[in-house]
C-alpha cells in the first residue's frame, strides 16, 4: 500500500510540475531568433559608400546602418571572381573545394552535393530567400541544352527567390543576357 501511495503521489507531482512548466511564459513564447541578412556586392570597394565619404554614390541604407554602429569595413571573400566568392560565402568552404576556382576550366555552377547556409538555417526554423544576382548556375534546364549547369536558388535550399542568372539584371530573371551569363 505504501508503494501505491508513493506512485500516486509521484504521478500527481509530475503532473503538477508539468502543468507549471507548460504554463510558464518561456514555454508559450516562440523562440526569438535574430534575422540573418547577407548582402553581397560585386566590386564594392571601401570608398564606394556614402558613410566612407564617397561624393556621388548614394548608399542611404548602409549609411543608416553605419550611424547605428554597423560598419562593415573588413569583409573579404575567397576569390576576386564572383562565382567562387559566392560559392565560398554560401557554403563556408574555400571555393576550390567546391570545384570552383579562378582558372578557365573551373566549374561555373554550385554542385548538388554542396551544403549551403540556407539549408543549414532551415534546420533551425528559418525561412530563406535569395534576391538578386545568383551566378551559381542557370535557372532553367533548357539553357543551351546544358542541363548539367542547372542550379537554382531553390535547389540550393532557398524557399523564395527572384534571381538573375548573371550580372546583367533584366525584368525577367529567365532571360540570359548573352555571353556574360556564362562566366
């Protein structure tokens, strides 16, 4: 009988503690995560922003961030070329390990087996998006019949995207502006 009372008392105690934990504000509040925004600009030099004194280039949003204390003055990428530098940023790897490099025979698209930051943060509950220049693969499978270079932001883990395949933005992201579309 003593064991039965102990078990019943234990169950009641566990139920009470469980109800207290479930009713606590921490249990009912969603986890607050910081927003993650990565901005990448090709060939943006230190002096090419308003907050660093450029007389003609207007960068009001970057200037506001600088006033608030976010001065992004020392950010370097792993390559002077845009394709390997984008691959390095998204994968966290040296671009040559992704098959991309500075030589003419290097891969010009992100390979399927690469893990991107978009795929990683999605496992923590983040929604992901890519907007702007992609330049890590073609966006349609019929690009000059070369299906091996198909790699969209969606295939790399981005939920939403509106991207151009190369450096010349058009009103339609599926239009290749010509030879510049293939680095």
